[in-house]
């Protein structure tokens, strides 16, 4: 009820109607009502002002995080990268010890940076989970393998206990599950001076294609007071100052773990006694999957010898990062030239030939996004451009692809990651970077629109496996197309983009080169920059081409099978 309605109610209750008609009293009541109206408007404006301030604050926080990610990761890239190069030189035992100490400190700092970014993304509701098939047993084994050396350094036993009935394959987010489990095991090792750390896995029987997994990490460490157990999941919380000084950390790990568990529809429970150890149980429900749900990750390492003699333009405003990249690339025989900003990069491309461009994103004068757009539109449509960015905020990869870049690498990058990315794109023919025209028809026959070379390589030419993959594609593609068309008709562009993203690996595996660029356009479609009638035409083109491909696959690959 607003102020005027409250006033009318009080006047009706307290003042007889005959008095309310008196001119003096009516004037007095009118003045009060005007005052109420003014107060109501002021309150409404204050609410709107507060909402605007909150929105501006959220935007400022996002910009701050992006900038801090860039500013911190840039020197971290130099420290870690040059450390790797130094490790290849001849060092005596003491120098090797110093280098290992520096490297461990850098890696620890990177973990803290990622923690701060993760908690911010969770609070902003911008941390999304993937849904993919994975093997839970492999996740547990990998986590223990990673943590094994930390336990051995402290003389601790790292034990695994698996109960019966664990499904071979789950559907969920294996990366976030790994993150939570590694954090729990790492904490257990950190706070245990002697004894053991045990990871136990129990499951409830499968029901409605779901299974609840309970992972318990038990240690024989310092334990916790009952009072602290109630606050262990609060941000920036440690039991006391002496704990923080002795063991380090931000106090964010447990808060992140709890929030990630809840995002996965699970929970974390703590049981502990001071001086007697701690047991933390992670409980998460997963959908039970099948072998076909496991994504294909068998990617052969690119041939790094292809870098020898190749001319690479490195566009980077930070001197340390230029030194890291050029030192690394020179080891592989690449010829590297440098530009300090996007404007210099454009001049360099105008004046000379390059096999590939490594493009930093955040630079003075002209940033990497704008420089890439100009290069694509005015200078060179086909040259591969790989983004190098220290911005770990969600959406960065999409921005790079929209600007016309071919690939994306986060700093600090690993040597293998960078070299493989460069070698992969150098190994492609120039006309493969854009969607090529359909081949001409010969002798009245339809051109073959697919190429199974990549699939044959993955399957080691196992024809039975190839037919199975083709069958899965012919069954799934029509359903995906229907989902895209219905989503577009309903104005649900988010579903259009996500379904296109899901289709992309299948189209690549089938070697449908004519859709290479088209599916990526649909995947990254931005309706604020292009009218949706253009998207409608692209969806129609996608449907038409896939229809032709399905007919060819059924005729040429599946014709001799009893499907």
C-alpha cells in the first residue's frame, strides 16, 4: 500500500465526512497528499539510482577482474616461460634447487589467481558447467597421481579405496569434479604432518539412470575445532592466524569447492576433531552414461618440425612476453618478427609476408580484436591468427573467434600448447581457413561433401568403428537440426548457439569442410550485430548441406550394413 492510500485510510477512520468537505481541511489534506506523492517519487528514484549503481558496480567489477587477470598473468607468463627455458640449460645442483623453488612459487601464485577469478565468476553467475561423458575411475586415479609427489615429500601414504558398483561412465563436468577433489586432497596433505590421506569412493545403487557418488577424503592431520567447522566454507576463512601463516592459502578453496558441488547438485560435509584428523565427504549425483558419450580426445600432436623456417609475426606489447615467445619459437627454427601493438601489426602485414600471426589481445594504440578485423577485411583473409591473451574471463574465446581469429591460447601458456597450436594451423592449406565452395560436379555425379580421413586416422582404419560413428552421426544430426530450427522459430538464440556448438565436432570428424565456417558463424551468432533473417538463411544452408551429406553417407558407407 502506498503513502496516499494509507493517508486516505487514516482520514476515513479518524475524520467524519462532513469535516473532510471543509475548504480549509481539504486544502490541508491536499498539501499532505502532494507531500506524499513527492516522497513516493523520491523513493522510486532512489531505488532506480541504487539499481543503476549496482549495475555499474557489477560492470566495473567485471572490467577490474579482466584487467587484473591480464596484469597479473602477463608477468606470470614470463616467469614460468623463462623458467622452462632455463631448466634446459646446464645447471649445477644448487642452481637447479633455486629454479625449482621459483617454479613452485609461480605455480602456487597461479593457483591463488585462479581461485580469486573462480569465486568472482561463481558470484556473478558466469561459471558454466559442461555436460560430457567421462570415466570417474580415471578422474580419481588422475587426481591421486597429481598429488602423489606432494604426499611423498611429506612421507605420507596416499591410499585409494573403491567400493563396489561404481559405473564406468558418468555424464557431467569432469573438470570441476577434478578441481574439487584435488582441492580436498591437497588440503588433506597440507594439514597432515604424519600418517596418511585416504580417498574412498562409495556409490548408491543406480536408479532412473542416475547414481550418487560419495567421495570421502580422510586424513590423520591437525583436525578442526567444532566452532571452526561451522565456518569452514566461508570465503577467506582459516582457523586462526597461525594456521594462515604456517600453511598459506587464500581461504577460498573450500568455499569454491562447496559452491562447485552445489552447482553440480551435490553437497560437501565435514567431520573432524582437533588433533585427530578430518573426513570430508563430497556427494554428487551423476547420470550414468555409455561408451558413445565419451568425447573423442585422441588428437595426435602436431608436427613441430613444420615451424622451421616459417615466418611468424608476434604482436605483443609486453617485452617479457616477447622474449618468452621468441626464445621458445627460435628453438624450433621459426623466424620471428615483432610488433608492439595492433597498428604496427597492420603495417607489417601490408609490407611483408608472414606464415602466421600471434596476436595479443589487450594492447595500446590498437588492440588485437580491431587489428584482426582490419587484417581480415582489408589485407589477408586466410593467414592464421592465434590470440594470446591473459584475460581468463568467460567469453574471451568467443570474442576472439568473432573478431576473425582462428585459435585462442591463455597465458601463461605451456610450450607444447603453443607449438602444437602453431604447427596445427601451419599444416593447413590456406583455403581451409574459410569455408570453401562446393566442388564442381563431374560427369553428372554429385560431389562428395564429406571426407572420413580424420575419422579413419582416429579409428586406425577400423571399418566397424567407422560405420558405427557414421550411424551415430546420421541418427543425431537430424535431431540437432530440428532443435536448431525450433529454437530459432521460438527466438531462443542461446539454444541455437549451444546446439551448433555441440554439432561442430561431429561435422569436423565427418570432414564436411563446406560447413567448417558456417557452423562456427551460427555458434557465435550475435543478433546485435546482424539481422536474424541472415541467421535463418545460414540455418537453411546448414540443413540443406547436411541433408545431402546424410544421403551420401547412407549410400556410400552404410549401404552394405543392416541398419
